[in-house]
């Protein structure tokens, strides 16, 4: 059993350095006024969106597009 913590640590490290492609995906509207990213593709924030909904990684949304989390999505994820 004494190797178990090491094994768990190794697995955790592998996850951090090589995340599955579907993890951390968020949704963006590319309208010129858009400054939020969304966790849910059917968020009411997209009701007024004039472009299609783009899915990007969370990192791209924050670093690349300077987005912040939509307040509706935030509330919804806290439920
Ligand atoms: Zn939203």
C-alpha cells in the first residue's frame, strides 16, 4: 500500500499535463459586443447572439479572447 500515494500523484500529474480534449470547453458568441464566455451552449446569454456559437477551450476564452464568466452560467453551475 505504500506505493499508492505515489501512483495517485503520478496519475494526477499526467492529467494536469495532458488533459482530455473535451475538458474545459466553453462557448463564445463572436459578436463585437461579446465579452463573456459560457459554460452552457443553451445559455440565455446566446439569445441575442448574432453569430454562431463557437466552442473553445477555457484557456483560449480567458487568455486569447479576454472573456469573463457569464453570470447566468455562473449561477447555473453553482446549483
Ligand atoms: Zn452564459
